[in-house]
C-alpha cells in the first residue's frame, strides 16, 4: 500500500531529475560554482563592455553618478546606450521610457525560456528579485549549462553567475568614466560591442542547429536590412532570421536522424 501523504511531483520535473547526474552537493555549492564560472571570460567581457559605456557617458557630458546608476538599476547595456543617447539629445521622459522598454523586450523571450527550467519549488514571487540578474551573458551560459545541472540547483547556479556579472559591471562603468579621453574613440566603441560578440560566440557552442542557423542568417540578413531601413533593421533581422530557422528546423532537420534540433 502506498502512502497518500507524499508530495506531488510534476512528472516532467521527475524526468529532469532522473536524467541529470548529481553535479552539486548543495545549493551553496551550485551558487559558488556559478560565481566561479562567471569569474573568467564572462566577467572580463562584461567588464570591458561597461568600461566602454562608462567612457561614452563621460564624453557625452553626463556625470559619473547618472552613468553608474544606470548599471546598478538597469544592468542592460543596449538599454543603457539608448537612454544615454536620448538623454543627451533632450528627448522627453516618456519617449526615453518607451524606447528603453522596447529595447528590453528581448528579456521576455529570455525569461520564458530560462525560468521554466527552475525547480517547481523555486518558481515563486522571489524570482522577481532574481530577474534583475538576467542578462545576455548569464542567460546564454545558463541555457548551455542547465542540462547538466539538477533542477533543484539551477536557481542557485544562476544567481551566483548573474550576481557576479552585475557586481562587476558597476566598477567597470566607473573606471571607464574616468579613463575617458585616454582611449581612442574606436577602441571605446569596440569595447561596447565585446559583450554581444561574446554572447554570439557562446551560443555557437549550443548543439541545436536551429540556433546556428538563426545566427548565420542574422549575419547575412543584418547588413541588407540595415541598408533598407537602419531604424528597424535589428528587429526585422531577428524576426526574419528566427522565423526561417524555426521552419527549417521543424520541416527539415527534425526529420533527419541523429540531428539535434
């Protein structure tokens, strides 16, 4: 006779637990491993990007407080750049808020693909605090590593990973602000784009071919759409490349044995 007092466990959660070997002994172990994974290339790349942003703030005539506070409270480099550019051109608060919100819509897809992979017990109101740590780098690495981590330890790993990335962005912004003028402008702009480039290279390591196809199509279609309409080129490229990659994956690759899609 089976006991009726055992807690209900979602079958999908049980399947995840059974399919992943135990990698961490505790949540603390997962947290510090996330910290260590972020301490290498991810932190250095993000630091360099924030140095470039800090220099942009100084050369644009903003003070160190405004520039660094965007890294503390926004922690979204594309949105920070948009905020900076619109602030120095005298745009209204409503226009700035709308533009920054539009640049942040990418977090919707990041959230709906990453957070359902947490253990069911971790999906509660406390995730509202964790979502501030969600950025391109933390998301890409988590998506790459989560299939090797037990569901109950994934949130701790993500928090350790994202927390260090967030903390390192603040001194990077301040350092860039005070180094402005010592570094040539092309180098400063190049530093800003290091983080998206790292994100792109990280995702090329993910096995599903749909990601690689989307990246390739984005590289090919991006310059074309930029020539057609520079203001909407990024959005159009992502929509078209992602849609084509999705249909190629659904119609062709999934019918071929041995192809991870």
